[in-house]
C-alpha cells in the first residue's frame, strides 16, 4: 500500500493525538501507573489505539466507564479460554484468495486493510488486526480479488471490511469502489466501519463521494455499542452519508458492562434511528481470545431482546445473531415467541402472556381444541402467564 493511501489517525484534535501505548494511556489518566506492569503482555499481544474523539468520551474517574471498557486494555484479557480462537468465525476457512471471504453464495467480504483507527478489546479479528499483523491488500492481491469476484456471477454484494476500510484515503476508496462497480453482477457495495464515531472528521464530502463512485447501491454499516458514542459530531458525520443518499445500518456487540441492560441498549437503538440508521445486527460476543469477561450469556441476550420488544418502536429492533464458531455463518438467536402445542400455535406476547393461534390453513380441521372454536379469525388470548 502506498503511504499516501492510508491515514489511520486524525492528525490532531485540539492538540491531542491518538493514544497508542500504555504510557500514553497512563499519561491521559486512563490507566493507573500501578496497573501498567499487569497490562504489558496484553498490550504487546493486541494493538492499542484510542482516538481523541473516543478519549474525550471516557470519564477517567469512573472505573466502570462503558467507553473505557471497550478500548482500554484489561488484565482479564490474559485469561484465554480453551474454546476461544484467533479466528472464531472461520474467515480463513472461506478465503479462496487473499482478501476475500466467501461464506455465503451471494456476497463476499473484501478485507482491504488490517488496521483500524481504534482497537476494540472484544474484536473477533483481534489476532489479525493492528500494526505488524496481516498486511493491507497490495495491488497484485487486489487485482486477484477482483478477478475472483468477476469470475463468480453469483456475487451480488461486496462488503468492504478489514480492519476499518475508512482509514483509507478517499482516492484509494474511489479506485476500489469503481473497480467493483465495473463488475456487472455486483449490485451492492456495503462498507463496515467505526470511523463516523471514532474519527468523525474523516467523513468528508470527498469520502462520501468516493463511496458513491461507480453508481451502484452503496450502504454504510456503523459499528457502535453505547449511546454516548453517538455524539453531535458523530451524528453529523452519519448525516453526511444519509443526506447523500447512502442508507445506513447499525451493528453492535452485546458487551457485559457496556450495553447489557435494556435501558442502555434501547437508548443506543433509539440514537441510531434518530440518526436515520436502521438497527441491523446485535452480535453475541464471539469466542475471541481473552474476551470472556466481556461476553454475556445467550439467555441474558434473549431476555434483553424480549425487553426491547414492546417497550421500543419496531424501528429500534435489531436482529440478535450468533456467528457459529468455525465459519458456519450467522444465525438469529433471539427469543422464540411461537411454540406448537395441542394442534395449535402458542404465542407469547411482549408482556409474557400466552395466546393460542389456531389456523385451519396450518392445522387440520380436527386439530384445534374445542375451546378455541369461537376465536375470531383463530386468535384468542389465554391470559396465561408463563409457567416456571
Ligand atoms: S474497529 Fe472493527 S475491526 Fe477494528 S478493532 Fe474494532 S471491531 Fe475490530
């Protein structure tokens, strides 16, 4: 990668620069000097970067600050569990050529870079991203990746990811987008990024134009995990995409101590919707090394999703998903509302009340129990609370 194509940090912001070492964090008051020695091994293994925009959001006096928890290294990262893996969702098993992950028939990931403006402590690619980890896609590899996409007419959508593709210069992004748009069967180019939140000044008119180059449908998916991340500047950066006709979606990771309560999660989803960003995915934490302290249980995630439904607008409902370890893809793991019982469906509403839904189209006429025969259009509330 030529030097001028990549700038991973804002030059400065109010005279402040990205924090990249434990010494930087100590100087900024984000790590007490007494904890530095305990963090050395973790910081040597997994990259550290906190942009000025993120550092400004952290309250150094709060030991449980939900922003710090996402970015400041913790000694608990040294606790690597047996089932955790450097490639928890199996990218490498589905990589036919460098830079491409082809897991589902109609779409591929195109991993342009392996660096980011910030490094998230829970990142599922944490063993692959950061300075000195995997290389950015050099020109020859980019050409081979494009050849692969051209040779597979079933590829309808290309997802630009990494690392964070928006660390690239607008000029380089424009080249990439134009190259993809020239492939007739590629109809959608989707970019996954954290930049509008962690370095909003990078979202310039030139960057927005770069993502639209080529005239194909362009989507941007924003990764944010706490409502405080949606600052006025971040909202303005997102508005630049949306106003230019680039629809936005969100993705968040369910994280213990960050967004694992219904109020915070609901406020996050509302903040997205207020920014005209449709909540898309709430990811269950992946089995990335040293991240057990940040994962919730799936049962906790399902309970949170139950609490969101009914209390928050339908626009605020993401899909709670798990990437099956090993590369078998993403599946929804939200709470179930439908069960088959006694020849009918039993449906649980958002208050936990159960209702029968008996429909002769789905069930043989003899099947519905006699007591449901007076239902209007087959729907009847039992008013029964869930059992133990
Ligand atoms: S920005 Fe994305 S790729 Fe980079 S460390 Fe965070 S989660 Fe990982």
